[in-house]
C-alpha cells in the first residue's frame, strides 16, 4: 500500500495523464470546428466556393467571356459560386481589391504593374487582352493626317496612367500637343472642343461613327499599329489570395479563359448573353454597338502571333514596365515571376 508523499505524487501523475488525454481530444474537436468554420466562409450551402468578381467598367461586351463562363456553368463546373459585380468609374477594381470588397478584378497591365511597384501586392493570374485598343481620333478636315500633324494641337486625354500610351507616342514622334482633360464621353470632340480625342477602338471610336461621323472623315492612330501593343485587361487578385488559395485562383482563371474561348466560337449566343447583362444594368447602348465591341475584343485578344489566351508575355511585361519607369510612374520594375501567377497551366511564351 502506497501512502504519504509517494501516493500524492502518483495521483498527480494520473491527473496529468487524464488532463493530457482530454486536452488531446479537445484539440481534435477544436481543429474540426475551425475546419468547418473556414470551409463555411469559403463555400456556399451547396459546397461551391463563393467568389466576388469585379469587371473594371459597366456591363458590356468588353467582359463577354466572363458572362459566358457564368451563364454556361464553367465556374460552377470548377466548384465556384461567382458573383459578377457591376463596375464603373465609381467602383475601381484596384481600390475594391485593396479594401477587400472583391476577390478578383480586371485591370490594365500598366495599372497592375504600377500598383505592385508602389507596394500593393497584386498578382496577375490571367492576361486576357494582349494588345492595346487605345487610339487617337481626329477629323481629316482639320489637316491631321499623320502623327506629326498633332504637334501643337489640342488633344483630349484621360487622366492617370491612361496617359502613358499617348505620352510615349508623342515622345516617339517628337510631338508637343496641348493636353486637354477628357471625361467619360466624346462630346468635347463632337463639339470641336479639341482637335483630337482619346478613344478605345471597341467603344468610343464606334460611338463617334454612331454619332454620324463617317469613317472616311476621320484620321485614326491606333497606337498598337505604332509598336505600342501594351496588353490591357487582365485578371488580378491580391498576392495573399494566391498564397492562401492557389487552386481557387487557378480554377477562376481557367473557367474565365474557357468563357472567352466559347465566346469566339459562339459569337451570336455570346452576344445574347451580353445583352442580358446590358439590359439588366440599363446600360445606354444597343446590340449593334455591342456586336462591334465583341468583334474588336477578339481582334485584340487573338491575333497572329498573340500569346495563348491567359498568358502574359515576358517581353510585353518588360515593355510596359520599362515605359512606366521611363515616364516616372514607377521607380523600379517589379519581378515578372512574382507579378504573374500561372495557375491555369499556360506556359510562358
């Protein structure tokens, strides 16, 4: 029979063993609860992972591939429950990403690089548009027929990084125009307030034609024809999202790319889907304009020599980053390999 201090020590040892056993069981329970909680935050009731996606502008054919991916079930096939949010000038994807109000957003490449260079750790997970649709438009009657004729003229430009391309164009051709701030419409040009205006080939240029100007009346400078093929719309997220959920990023990128592939092989059906979103958003447009936009999107996404859909060329990246540094927008060029995440299996060109 054990008595005294030895018996007390034995009981303490037994209590420690019991405590350790119970603690181990509680650890398993807590881990299970945490797992269920985390999964619940990521997945809906049907097990699909919830994702918020913000296109950079209002609903239009510029984002047709994403609408198609949703409507044809490509996202759900990847286990994703995607909410396509409505973008616009008051909802910039760059700010919404940083504020945690969206998981993925589209942005131009030069915007993504600028953010990364300034310390915002955004990541490009798929490059959709492979060259620029930015153009300058002038009336032939103004005597503007070649780039040098823009020297000293009043030219409407959008603000911020949108000036990168035209400023590089001006520098290349030794042009010193008078810069006039341009808003979201082409009204200033239509009222002859500027000699030339900024336009996107798939959007504002066609608006000018719809406003009654004949193409033969216009001189156009599509900057990609002058060696400036700066990629535009890409899909972005925060680096943390890629590190925490690489498969989520990969699945969203793959389904989005599949949506654009389907778009180009089924243009009429895709246009029907676009118009569904346009009408729901009460966008001031029509099917003719959206058809033009969809056709131009194909021209700047898939063309002779373009990278695979979703891939970001190292050369294109360095070209844009170098221009940003030369123009004083960034101080140093971010690493390509840290900037572009390739979850969808598209090889680097």
